[in-house]
């Protein structure tokens, strides 16, 4: 015999609240960590090139992270509906044999 319990009122959403809080902290923590990496790289190298490279890396990482849901949907559609994708172009390359006179 199995028993199931239904929590009343606000206790029902308690677990979801904790998960939501941890998710928010994770998003903000990632951004803080990336900014810290940029600052540490610039301070350690004392170089403008290092700072620019770290900033480009920061922008790329945050761009990919912020578009993760749309990228996941694209890949999911690609896997679930392979017939709807663009056809692959095949190029056949023939090997030419050298004629009289040899190869230049």
C-alpha cells in the first residue's frame, strides 16, 4: 500500500522555490566568475592584448550561455526531424592523371 501526501498552501512550492533560488545564484555566479577571470587576466598579464582577449572570451561565453535554450531547441529539432533538414551537397573530385610532359 503506497501513501501519497499533498502539502497544503505554500509548503507545496517550497522545493521549487529553493531550486529557483539556486538557479538564479548559478546564473549570477557564472557572470561574476567570468568577470573575475577577465580582471585577474588583465592584472596578471598587465597587457592590453590579454584584456581584449579576455573580454572577447567573456562576450562569447555569455552569448552562448544566454542562447542555450534556442540552441537546444535547434539541436532537438535536428535530431527529432532529420527529414526536414537541408540536403547535403556531395562533391565528387576526380583524380587527373598527368598527361604527356609530366607534372609541373
